[in-house]
């Protein structure tokens, strides 16, 4: 089994026990299995590769062989508490549609995206004049599956446009433990290698709730749903 | 209860023919009733005390109740001996496996070759038209007669998969899980077209005698063989046929006539002639008709998801084969989307194989692994 991915620990922390979870692009079901074991979730996977689907079935997970770009449309509205899309939004043909669909199907979406605004990317592009190849995005431009890259700022812009609320955000960098961040913070767009978002659809009547404290921790209590308990972590 | 059962030597294998009394007729979808009803079945393994380990196997068009043991008519191994047996995904050590012969069939359940109580002669075309839902209702009657309230699983491929879907729509409270392999939620125009070729071949045989061949001491063997030959092509993929036979000849050189020059011709002829030894032509007409009439969505206001609204507690596993052009993967996807839309817990995998529709009978490692994984985890959830 592959090494536990750095975002799994943070996702595991965010998900409420016993929740209904859809993992889009669940690969071999490692995360779903973890969530089932640790959080007793009612999980469902969506995976495109036959090998991944076979591995999930062998683990006893409910998995549908399908494509995140095409098959989300067929899930009913609010069928899940969480829809998880871990590090694959940038591989979708229509990320905007996928994001919107995730928050139709589920009450909350957990989405992690590599930040193209990270300083390594910027330095690499500035210094070498070539498409960056970093540990977060290691493929050369001609074979990368990452066809829709964005910066943190681009992503929060899209969330605003889709009327999505950021309930929590954490930066993940190279194996260090997750660092809660304010995603619109000026420095975060430089220093966050990957960002993991907990998103929900903003109710029409809700006033502007975008976090204002630029460098502090995101503190957004959710009045209508039990929010995952967030505690400040000691810096690693 | 007016029932006869026999236990075959060997302990774990049982079965027989369940004879329902006249006050328990089978009420058919057409509005007609069928009585007396007999259902032939085989069992493998033992029902546990809590009666939670029963698995119902539903067979395909020309299958029968001999799913996991030697077929007494052909002497050949059971048609699903790659799935049912010690150490296999459906192990009689763990499950009580029941396989029935569908109503309309010719292996012991009431069908067109059975005696019509009104005339004392074989039914022939006086047999009422039956549907997939009727087959399932007869199975449900047997399951109830056997004292089983809930099936751990109902499992089937091809027409058996359609019965599985019908079970989920009609008796969701009696199911813990459902496995539908290489099936479709409805018969397509192409499916109906191929069946019509087969039926016309049978009915064009002078020995068919308007369906009354049985009482006249003849059988429409040529017509039935042609029907089987046409259908058999649809069970194989083009690459599989090509790989198996190519343009290989039976003998050196061409005959410059219409003998079976090519190996593929000889193979098909053999498929046809061996089929007539074990199958009844009228049963073929009735069962193909039942398949053609199958349209699960149409039974539920045209919305397939409606069929599964009450099946949210059932764990589904839907499987298709990449080279199956009889019931292609797209049809299984329609089933899965409807299950998702209905909020059912569903797994779906397309198994990569070039063996076509018949892959579900064959030793496919990915099918084996998938079924093992699904049954193992579902059994755990059931406390087996």
C-alpha cells in the first residue's frame, strides 16, 4: 500500500463520524478505507481506473467505475454529507462544473488543490523560463495530467463566483502537518504548496462571511451544521 | 404442504421440484394465472440457523438449476462452476445456494412442454406468455415455501441479471444484496431483432407444427439449431471469434460447395445440434419473449430510478464486460446511474476482457476477484 498521502490526515480530521462520504477519484480506496475504519463513514467511491475499482471492491468498499467529469451529474442532490476531491480538480476537463456539482451532491466539499502560486513555481518559471516541475507537480508539460492549474487566489475567486463559502482551509507542504491558513492571505499564495479547503454552499441570505483576519486562523462557526472542531496546532 | 423434495447423496447438495397446490397459482403479469405451478431447484450448502446465508442464483436464457453441479441431461459441469463451489466466491461451506429453473423453462419447472391440466396434453402455445417479473414471482414463492424470509444475495448474469433487477424492484425487503452481471434494464431493438430471427427460424421449421410438435411426436430441431447459432454469435466478441477460428479450414482446401469448410461454421453447427438435445423449442420462444418484454423503467413511469426507490437498503454490485455487445457496458451504466439517483449503495466495474457476453461463464480472474471482494465484505456486514 502506498504511503499515506499528506492530505489524508487532514481530511480524516475534518470528516464527522458516521457521515455519508463520496470520494471522487478514490484510486485504490485508501482514504475511504481509512475513513470507514476511523470515522465509521458510509462511503462511496468514484474511480476511473479498472485497477483502482478492483482494489476498492476487494476492500469491500462501494465504488463506481466512472469519470468525475461526466458521472457526477447522475448523483442525486444532497445525497452525501461530504464530497471529497483530493488533488484532482486540476485534472478535470471542467473544474468549475465539477466544483459546483460536488456542492450539489453534498452539503460540504473537501477539495485539495496544488497552488501554482507557490514560490517554487514562481522561482522556477522566473529563473528557468520553463514550466515548473516541482515535488507537488512533477510531470513535464507534455505529459502532465494537470491541465487546469490555478493559484490559491484563483481558486478563492472561483469559490466566490460560485457563491461557495470557505469553512476551513489548511496548507500542506511536503509531509509537514497541516497548517490552518487564511486562504486570501497575501503570503499564503506564496508559501502554501497545496491547499485543502472545506467548502459549503453559501445560503442566499447569509451576509458576507469571508474571513477578514488576514493572517489569523479561519474561525467560521457553522450555525446550521455541526462544524468540525478546529484546534490550533502547535507549529511543527 | 404438497411438496416433494429429494436430497441427493453427498449431503450438501439438495433440491427437487416444488409442487405448489392448486390454491397457490402463479398470477402472471399478463393477467392470466398458471396452476398448478412447479418449480425445479437445486441447493448447495446448508441454511444456517438464523436463515441469513441464502443465495439465489438466477440463470440466463438457456441456463437451468444445475448451476454448481453436473447437469444430468448433458453430463457437463454446472454452468457456473467457476463461481459456485469449495474455495470459490460462492462457497457452499458458507452459503446456502439455491438455483431454480425459471417458469417457462424446460428443466422441470412448469413450461410449455408441461401437461396442460385442461387437455391432458402438453401446453404448447396454450401456455400463457410469461415475463421476467413472473419468473421472479415464482422464485419468491419458492423462497417463501423454503421458509426463507431474506436472501443474503440474489445473483445472476444476462437474463439472470434482469431477474436480479426485478427482485430489487419487487421484493427489496427480502434482499440484503444484489449482483447483476452483464445485463440491461431493457431489451434494445437489436436484442429484440436477434430474438425475432431465432423465433422465426423455429416457427419456419415444418416440424414446429404450430407449437404442437410434442403431441405429434416430432421436434423442430433444425429451426431451434439455427436459432441457437444466430444467438451464439451475439454471445461472443468479434476478436474472440477471430482469435479462436480466424479463417482456419476444417480440412485441407476448400470443398467448393456448402459443407462446413471453415472451423467457425463447424463450431456453430455443433453449438446448434448439441443445443437441441437439451432445450425445448417452445421454451425458447417463451423465454425470448419474456426478455423482449422486459423494460424495468416502463414498469415505473418511464423512470428507471423509480424502480429502485424502495431498495436503498440493498447493497448492489453491477458488473459488465468491455467486449459485450449484446448487453454493452452503457446499459449497466444506466442501471448504476439509476441506482445512484435512487440513493442506493452501488458498486460498478467494467471488466476488461475480449471474450464478449459469455465472459460471465468463463474463468475471468477480474470477475472472480470482484465477486470475492463483494461477497466477503457483504457477508461481514451481514454477520456471516
